[in-house]
C-alpha cells in the first residue's frame, strides 16, 4: 500500500516569484515529499512557470495572453475566496491521488519559511487530533488588532464569547485533510456578508471555539516548536505593547536557526520579515 501524501497549500495575488522565493526554497530544502499547491490570483505567467518548474501544482484562473498574466475577477477578497478554493482544490486532489491524502498545511507564502520537514512535527505531535492550530501567546482581549477585527467581523456578542481565548494564527494551520477541507468551507461560509475586509482570522478562531472542532483541535503553544509567530512575540513594538500579557517566552535566533526559549528548533517561522535583523539572516540562508 502506498503511503498517503501530505499537502502544503497556499495562495498568492499580485506577486512575482521573488515575493515567495524564500517560502519555496525552504520547503524544497526541508525534505517535504508531499504535494505542493499554489492558488494564484492576478499573477504573471513567469511566477506560475517558475512554480511549475519546481514541481508545484498551480491553480490559476483566466489567461490574459496579451498581458502575460493569469487574472481573477474584480472586487474579490483573497482572505475569504481562498478558503473556498482550498476546499475545492483538496476535494479534486483527493479524487485524483491514488495514494490518498494525509495532512494538509495551509500557510502564508509571503512570510513563512520551513526550518525542517513540517510533516515530521505533525507525525510526532498531532496524535488523535484532527487539526493543529498554532497560538500567538496572547489572549484576544489583549490583542489590539485581533480584538478590533473580531468585533468588526462578527460583532460584540461573538467577541465576548472568544475574548478569553488565546489567539490562533490562521496562517500556520494544519491537520487531517478532510477535516481541514471542511473547516475551510465553513470559514468561507462564515465570512459571507461580514463587513470586514479580513474576516478569515476571526472566522478561524470562532469556528475552532465551537464543538466539535474544539475537541478535535490541538491548540499548540509557541514553546512546543510548531510555529514562531514573530509578529506577536519578537517584534519589539508588539512586545512592549503586550507587556505582561504575553503568555510565553519569546523565540530566539541561535546562529541562523529560530528556536524556542528552551532551544527547540521551530518547524515553521512566521512573520520573520517584521524583524529586520532576523529578515537579513533568513533571507541570506534561503535566498
């Protein structure tokens, strides 16, 4: 029997390959052996061609030969529409994959890099859970942008229900493919009609606060080494703002490896580009 394959999936809009080069290079170096899928909106042919050369499955839309671009409709909300396309793409990929699918990792290509094969972390730590959700080390009630976004997206009643929860980052989420694909569809449906331009972060947090998702989810702290959320825990502007409300120690840079405070290398580093000195080190390493 063939071993089931994992899937890394992301989406981009208006990017050249240069914008996602570190993401692509780092997954290639990590030893990840699964499907690599990119959903693209309004990008040049050159970006798609480079991804295909490197073995990526690319989901593109309208072909504009005159302007050498793949286009998508006007007035779409990438943070919302991508969840529908994640669902549809995974459904089709599962139907076409004779070996079957195991884990799916939905990540932000612009500011994520892999320090080692993320499948290894999931194999060791996911256990019987169906979803792995990386936390940001601060509660919603203390996270200024998150609090405002939750209220704008779904109102005061929903925020009041979630305010004591530790914020989950929607850009570093993974889990069993079928459960994840249906979560994506649920998030898409939740976001319909929301007045917010970026309701997906709040929608993921709300969805995972409900049964049965909350019983199926491993809520993973920074110190467990899944994902370093640098925008919350390392960016000194945020660290000063959150102060004693930060619930975990900050990640550290040891040489060119980002680790927990106890020296565990992170599988994933997110938002490194918000830390200038870390950005230089990581860019040099993966460029």
